[in-house]
């Protein structure tokens, strides 16, 4: 049986080399569909006999995409297009791209124009997602996606295949949620970088394969004796928190990640697909159940900040690190209410600006070191 560190190394290898994972899928004769941020119903891709492949979190310099975007655009959009323009997505058989914010919407149009060789599937989610008409609209949009995937796959997506895919994905989400809890309890065994790699690798690996590997890791973490952690524990909040350089700074200052409110990590796995006679309705109901996200309409304006406060308390986090994506309007607009809620609850927080082109982490290191000192002084 592999040790904890050997298992973590396997996840790390998959997270660090998405290209190798994509080539593994295509070499096995499978078509892969790029799933862009976020809330893509990946179960439909799997049910079509193809591999959902996440287009998330690449780091590097953006050059070609600057022809299509102003320099103040969020790097999630810019880097997504950069990958395609540089040929990194050529092995994909198509892409699904949602349009949940004012940056993702123009990305969908620019991508379609700049990369005409890739079959493109546009996905429009409703913001009024809870009401019956919102569920019906989501279902209709998923129906469009389903038809286009069937065209690419050359075969219909059956209800049976979709129910099987839903089962696989629900098991994956459950395993990842369990890992998040266990990693928070055992930071002596799982570093911030390793924690990120386990969650990030799920976007590139076959979900059933990832779940089987994670079940082994979870079992071994669960068997560990309780260990005292002398450093501070923090909650991470933001859209992306996968930068190895940034996460290593946490480790360098003996900081552990107790939990997260990160779109790329725990936000993506909060809601399972419910049981329903019609699997398409079930997928739509899952999206309706998504909440506590800056990109989703919240009729109760302080509902999300209160959620973050409660999550910090329940996880044992002593402070919150907000990793704000540069030029992200929804995050910037929400931050004052989030900061106010954390201050009112007596939970220290620090705001760190982040984008996918960052090379110099000196300022972030200074901020994290100072925050660690603040948290240590409160012990």
C-alpha cells in the first residue's frame, strides 16, 4: 500500500502536468472536452463517453490574448484564451464556456472568434436559479449543451449513462469534501501546496480514478492520531488559490489551511446532484442549490459573508486570507461587506491581490509574514 506522501506525490504530478493527463486521455482513444470556469455540468461530458478536462489555473505570461482584451481584464479570462492561442488546447475535441460574469461573457465571444477550429459550446446560467422557471431555464440550457456534446461524440447521451455519470461525480465530490476536512485536521501530513494539488488534479484526472486514489488517502489520513499544530490555521477565500509559490509562503511561516471558500476548490463541490427521475432536471436542481458565491445572485446581501464567518469558526481557522483576483469586479464589490462581517466576528483577515502572471511574491510574503505574527500573538 502506498504511503500518504506517495499518494500525495501522485496527485501533485497530475496537478503539475495537465498536458500529460490530456495526452493520456487522448492516447487511450478518448475525446476530451475543455470545461472552463465554472459550474459546467461535467456529468454530461462523461455520459457522452468523453473526458471533462478543466481549463483552470495556468500561470505564465500573457501575450497573444492581449490582442483581444484590455490589460485590466481578469487573468482567468486572458489566460484561458492564451492557452488556446498557444496551441495548448489543440488536443481537445471541443470546449464548454459559461458566462456568469461581465468578464466571462466577452471571453466566450472572443474565444469563438479567435479559436474557430475548436467546437464551441456556449452556456448561459440564470441568476434567478432557485425559482421553478429558473430551474427550467437551466435545464433548457443544459439540453443545448447535451445536443452539442452528442454531435461531437457521434452518439446519444442516454438517461442511464447520465445517471451513472452523476453517481461517479457525487462520489468524487463526497471524497473531496472529506479530504478537505481531513487535511484541515492533519496539516502535519498535508502541506498547503499538497492540499491544492489534490483538489486541482481532479480537474484533469478521470474522476473515478481520482476518487479511488483519494479514498485510499482519506483512509490513511483518518487513521492518523490527533496531532497538535503549533502554527496558525487560516481559511482561504477567493477564486483561485493554486499558486505553488504563494502557498509555499504559507508553509514557510508554519501556516496551515483549515478550510477554504475558493471557487476552484470547495465551492465547486458543495452541492451534489439530487435524486430525481429525470437526470437533466437533477442537474438543473444542483445548480439551483449553489450558493455563497460572488458570481451568483444573492437576494440576501449579507448571506455570503455570514457563511464565510461560520465556515472559519467551524473549521477552527484563526484568520482569513482573501486572495483577490486582480480586476475582478464581483470580488472587489463584495469585499467591504466580507471584511465588515469578519471584523464584527473578531476574525483577523488580510487581503492579498493575485493574478496568474505574478512572478514576484515579495509583497505577498511580507503580508503573510506579518499576518502570521498577528495570529501567533493572539495565541
